[in-house]
C-alpha cells in the first residue's frame, strides 16, 4: 500500500473522526475500496475509470485522497448542483472533520464574472438601448459592493436581460495583462486564487474550453494539476463535441462588428475604414441571411484584410484582427469540415447556427487531456453498458485506464419495483400518446403524486404535461412553463405530492431523497433522434468499419441515458419507489432483454395492480 493509500485507509479505519465530523456518516466497504483505488491512481499518475453506483458515497471517496494528498488537484463536475454541493457543503465539512488545511478555490467559466473593461465600454458606447442602459447601470452599482464580481450575486440574469455579452469578455475579447483593469478584474483574481490553491473545483465545460484553448493561441485558463478527478464523467463526450468543434452564429459576427466599431470610434481617426466596414458588414449579414456561406467567407476576408493592415496601430486593434482571423478559420471549417469532423446548421435564418463537431471524441480527449503527465480519475454512477466499460472507454479515448465497479448498497429487491407494461400501443403512434397519458395518470394516482415524469422529447412533454396537469389533483410542474429548473426542483422537493414533468435536463444531476420522489415514469426508450447529423456521421463511420450503428452506438447510448433516468428513484436506504418504462417494444424487440439487464436489480412487473399494492403496502 502506498503512502497516500495508507493515510486514506487510516481515516476510514479510525471512524470516530468521520462519525463525529460528518453527520450521517456510516461505513461503506465499497467507498473504502474506491478511495484506495483513487489514492493509488494519484500516486502512480494513473488513469482510473470507476463506476460507483448510487449510494456508494463516491464524493467522500475522492475528497479524502484529495485532502490528504500533497498534489495539486482539480475536481470537475458536469452539473452546477454537484459543484455547489462540493464547494459549499462537502469540502468544508470533510476538511474540518479531518483537520486538513488545503487551500480550496472555485473557478467558474468566464461568462460568470463581470468584465469591468467591457462594462465601461458598453456604458460609454453610443449603441445601448435605453432598457439595456438601465440594466448596465444596475450592474455598475452592484459591482461597487461585490466582493468577487461573480454575476450570480446579482438579482437578475445578465444573459436573460440581453446584456450578458456587454458585461463579460470571451477569451478572444479579453486583453489579459495588457488590460487597464487587470488589477481589479474579478476573473483574474479568481484565476490567481486558483493558481495558488491546492484543490480547485470547476466544471467540465471550463476544463474542456481550457484544453481546447491550450491547443490554440490565446493561452491557458487553468493552471497545471498533478491529479484530475472528473465526476459525472459520462457527460464528457457530448461536451467534447461542443468544445473541440466550431459553433458559429450571427451574434458571433455582430459582436465582432460592434467591437471593432467601438474601437474605431475611440480612435477617432479612421473614418474611411469605419465607413467601409459598415458597408461590408451590411453585405455580410445579407449573405448570412441567405445562407450564402461562400459570400460570407469573401466579405469576412475583405474585412480581415483591412483590419489586419492596421494591426500595428494598437494592441487592441491587433487583438480584434486576431479574433477576425479565428472567425475566418471557423467560417472556413463550416464550409469544409476537415477529416474526422462533421458539419451542419440548424435554426431559422436569423438564429441560424452552424456547427462543426468531431465525429469521435475519444482521440481529441486523449490528445488534449489524458496525455498530460497527471493522474486522471473518471467517475460516474453510469459508465458501464451491459456490465462492460468498452463503450465508455471508446467514447472517452480512455482505453488504457484501470476499470473499477462499485455496486450500490441499496436493496433494490425490497426497495423498488420496475413496471414494464406489455400492451400499450407503440409510443410513437397517435393512440400511443393517448394510452400513455391514461397510463401515466393511473400510475400517478397510485403513488399519490410524488412523481417524476421524464420525457424523451419536448413534443411529448408539451402534449402530455398540460393534460396531466388538467386531470390530476396535485401540483403538476412542467419544464418550460413552471419557472427555472432550480425553481421547479425546489417546489417539487417542498410540495410532497407534486409531479414534475421534464425532458433531458432532469434525467441526471437531480437528487431528491425521501418520499417526494416515489415514482419515476419514463415515456419510452431514449433513443437519440435518428436524423441527428452527428449521430448519423458516427453511425456511418461505425458501419464503414464493419460495426452496427444500432448495436454499437444507438443502443448503448439509449441504455446509458435510461440508467441515468432510472437512477433518480432510489437515493437512500430509506427510499421506496417504482420505475415505470412505458415502452412495450421491450417485450417484442430483440434488444428488450439487454435493456432489462441494465435496469436496477428490482423485480419487473407488468400488472398495474402490483404497482397499486406496492404503494398501498407502504401506507
Ligand atoms: S482582463 Fe479581460 S476579463 Fe478582465 S477586465 Fe480586462 S478584458 Fe475584462
């Protein structure tokens, strides 16, 4: 046993410290085993891929090695709820219980911090509308008293108010050490704190944005670390598609045009250039509206040439020229995605978005992250498909990792039941929707509300959610109608019999222990839409290599999502509940057995009266 593993083992063996310092602490053998493995990965600078099912206590299993180690450690999460829980609850409590004194810092993405430079420029520019001006003044007033410039301290959301881009700086807008506000910059202060911290907590988006930038020319956001703990690691491949690709919108172009105009206004001696840029900009936006990307590319090239010729005039103009170059490269990539990338566009002309993404995320993650000389521990409650890590390893590019699996301590046989009806019509048919609504109503009446209804599409949510609200006597909260995600969850937790209807964002990262969540209904198998361009490209590539798109991609993806959704039900040893999957195709399709094997190990029933008895037995 190595030195760190010895220290960690001693903390778990000498339980008195954990019992007295952490309310509710109870010894869990799987947690101790996982902590050992994590300590070993830290010491060996190894790669560990660990599935720790709900209830294992994986957070404590990595916090103790992180607090006992002398390494500089990064902890990254996918959801904000887990990040908040770590920073505000778990880390301070465990640190105190152990008597450890590691310096901890939270680092969020750039768009979470006020940029004083852009706020000033926005306030003095002639462009803001009156309503924007009012909000900008509020931000200015708030900034005088804010300690850290974290925009979550404001009582409104700057992006929802339409001034987000006016008070924050993107990586390519930031002037860095050449900025006049550098000393007072909230982002720079947060970064300095992270530089000197022993443990930094952040999110996957920031980590991946940083990894993508390090391959570019704008420098790094995060310092280097000896060990990386990435919780909720199942989310990494999808995020990697966003961060290692290109997303181009009209707003990208307009923001650059506005920035260059403000700069020329400040310089005051380039009226001809300003006039030319206005004219080319107008033609550029017309071409965008028509979707004529070749014209867009030509007009952008014209502007770039003009600004580039003046880059010696000032640092700021050079910076703007650099950004124009980057955007030119993005436009070129949209026109011709390189080998291994796929491109598409979505949305109406005004809001059209062009996307380019890597078809396979494994190679880019390996190149930008796992090849670093550091330990990487990737954890999640759902990484295996049919008992194998192969699919996750391939998606993550984490082929050389040590695998470990830690089963849930919950007694699913006693605590839970799975309801799979046999006779419902195909969920995609017209009768399917009506039969599904009736079935959901019956189930929710049996559980007296207290239900999560997870939909695979917005269309099903908007068809069925309001109908349930009309029929049921309890408060039915509907995503998109009943407030923000956080507000909906708060109401759901406090109103025991309420019902929550939501789509993908409620399938994971939601923890509602206790009787408020006693029934999880999933409308159908969560297969990704077959017309998704990225999925199509992945399937094509897989089939070219001799695989099966359905067996090797669509099914494992759907099973992983299903496992996330099913995982919302039992969150503690005291919970009891039913998971209903209203998709009778499972009885007739070849994949049915495999799906059933991936569900929690609870008895599977097809009779509604058994569901009623299950709930009646608890009354
Ligand atoms: S350093 Fe960058 S983020 Fe900070 S105030 Fe200056 S431009 Fe804004």
